[in-house]
């Protein structure tokens, strides 16, 4: 998997579809800064959603948020009806990070 990702890495900025990156802030398997935050910086139209109390298996920790993000991306990246995002955050200006639930 790593070699395949490394081959694609230089092309991430070419993506034109909605990209929602969801990561557990307490991930001890993958460094969130080196991976999720870096990827977010490389894809201009991406949203980074850090889940404060989740680890590596974020899809088990917050399955409803993951499903909501998939539906949002499939709908063209529009905001969900009831967003769960904190204003102004470490993801950078005009970028969203989820609030703890």
C-alpha cells in the first residue's frame, strides 16, 4: 500500500472532486500531522475533520459522522444540514475541524 500511495502523492493537488479527510486526533498508528494534516494542505478543496477522542479506527468511533461525510462528498461537497464543525481551528483559515460530540 505504501509504494502505491507514494506513486500517487505528487498528483493529490490535481484532484477536483470534494475530498473530506477524517482522522482520529488520538491515532497512535499513523501520525495525524504527517499524514492527514499534510494531505489536507496538498488538496486545496479538502476539509480536514479531526475527531478529538478517536484513534486509528475512526470509522468505528464515529460511524454516523463518516457516513455523513460520504453523503456530503457524494452530493458535491455541500454542507450537511446540521454541521458538526468548530469555527476557526488549527486546520487553517476557512477550513473545518469537527467539534467533539
